[in-house]
């Protein structure tokens, strides 16, 4: 039972890590696109988009670091998964991934 729970935690950490890396890649592409737009139009709104993207990038880098750290901590933590950061971290990353995909599609139009 403990071993099965341990593998579940590892799988959830891998999902959180993977989604975080995809979020970082999307944010880098968005920031590049916003920078190119700023060079053309010099808009305050575009600067706001760049700053917004930078802050989300910072959050995702921290998220990926913490997800990666889960692989260095020996053994699963005691108690149910809902009391630990893996499930909320994964859910937050999934929601953010959906939002970034929508933003990416709108930016590319």
C-alpha cells in the first residue's frame, strides 16, 4: 500500500514538472512575441503584457524547481495526498496551462 502510494506521488510530480516546463516554454514564446510587438508599436499595454509574462515565468520557474525537488526528498511524506503540495501544484499548473494556451492562440492571430 505504501509503495503504491509512493509511485502515485512520483507520477503526480512528473506531471507537475512536465506541465511546468510546457508553461515556461509557452511563456518564453509569448514574451518574445510581445517584445517584437513592442519594438513595432511602443505601447504601454505591450509593456504590461511583457511584465505580466515575466511574473508568470518567475512563478513557473519556482514551481518547476519545487516539483523537481520532490525527486530528491527520500520517501513519501506521511498522510493523504490532499495535505501535500503535489496535488494543488499540479492543478494550478493545469489551469495555468489552459490559460496560456488560450492566450497563445489569441496572440498568434
